[in-house]
């Protein structure tokens, strides 16, 4: 991922002027070149806009463009000097400062294709040089690595314990908000390292009061579901990352009413993950579940909802939008087909575990 600062640093220093340079360094999803920008029609979150503001000399046209900036989170704006743009409008500079949006003025000698070329060159460089790449190499090693060098490059402390927090399914705007919040609040005495790959956004958090405050603020300001590995020693971070990934799946599958789940505080679900990791999961699957699925998928759906509702008839009925008497009828039919008694604690426990494991295997396969 290429950031605005990385790209601008490739240009001749004497030919650029930062009109607004926030400490936050947003990632660039794509570069959009439009002489007369119409953000509503063409721009998407994460774009770096290259423009001359041609056609926006009229005050109402310029005002309309500035107002559009509130609707979309650009990575930044690069303005090119030309006969039409003798001076950058103060209103635009003030708006960019308010939005913490990078605003760069470049001289007319710099060609747009030169900026595009630098952008694609940076994209093709080894991603291991970025913070996300370094963090990924540490947490998801695909080859033998010098962990001490990665720890040094990421400014980690080997004597501290860390926890891995992850979330997923974020929009580019949400990712920028996460990164902006952490960069704004981060403290060199206890730096939080952020990274993103695949669909995940990852925080590596040291055991430090200041770091805890930042994470609490991020969680309160940014709407998302978090999975937490709990604190571990730095040499076990790869396993902690795996635990967080599993915990996020558990959160999505079985705890939709929660927004945060800690691996070290899992109970029954943690037993399932241990069985999954030791390849003992298939011994837990009940053949009767396959029979029930073939006999009546709606009964299997009812059983899963019943277990997810902690065995509460009224809650199960509300989840499935049916009358409680319907749930009673279906449960009796399930007992008859499977020849079990849900009032029997052992049979209830085994079938409950088997249902959860079936859902997990379907998720992880």
C-alpha cells in the first residue's frame, strides 16, 4: 500500500509545497486525474486527486467542490500550477486543515504521468518494507525470519507482552479512520503497530496504560467487531494472531450480539478450537446431524437457533420469527427423529458441541 507521504517524497523537493501536511499519512487506493473535478460522479474513498481546478474559477463552482469534500474521504489533493490557478483558494486550504486532508501544490513542470509512474513503481516494490508488510512477516511467517530484526524495525520491546487485536470487513474509509485515530494518539513510549492485509485490520498493542487508553478510544469511535488474543510474550505472537483469527470467526458465528471477544476468556468455544487445531474435530461430529439435515433442514436451523439462544424457547422463537409453540413442536420432532432427550444433560451437551463444530468446520474449510 502506497501512502501520500511516500509518493510525494519521490518528487523534486523544490517543486512541491505542502499546503496542509497532517501527521496522519493516508494510504492511496488509486490516483484520479481530473482537470475539473466532480467528486460526486468520479471519486471514491482512498483516491488521490490530481487536478488543476480548471473551470472552478467561479466562486459558486469552487464552493460546490469544497462542499463535496465532506461527502468522500480522499487520500489527498495535489494541485498543479497553471494559467487558471495562480493562487490556491484559502477556503480550500482551510477545509483541508479541518478534514486533516493532505493538500500539495506542485509546479507546472511536474507531469501527471510522472506522478503516476512513481505511484506504480512504489506499488510494485516489496511490500515487506511497509509497516503492514513487516507486521505480516512477524505474525504470518511464510519463510524463516530474523525475528529480532523485525522487532527492531517495528520499534517493539522484547521485554514487553503484547496482544493482537483484529477486525475485518472494513471499508477504506473505516481503515483510514482507524489509522488516523491511532496515529494521532500514539505515544513513542508505548507505540501501537497497525497493519492490514486480506480483509483484516490488525493492532499490535503493548501492555502499557497509554496503549490501553488508545484502544478504548478506537473501539468507542470506530464501529467494528474486535477479536483479542490477550497478552502474550513476543515470541508467541504468530500463535496469538491465529487465536485472534479464530476468535473473530467465533464472534461472527455465535456471538452476533457482542462487538468484542477475548480468546483467553473463551470457555466452551475455546475447547472447540483446541479440538479443531488437534484435528480431533471430526470425532465430535454427530452423524445424526446429517440425518436431520436430510430429513428437514428447517429442524436443523431450529436446533442451531435453540442452542444459540441458550436453550430459551421464547428467544429462539423471536430469532426465527415464529410462535413459541412452533419451537416446542419442532424440538419434540427433533427428539423423535434423533431418538434423544434434550432434558438429558449429556445428550444436550454433546449435540450442542456437535452443532457448533459443524458450523466451525464449514467456516474454516
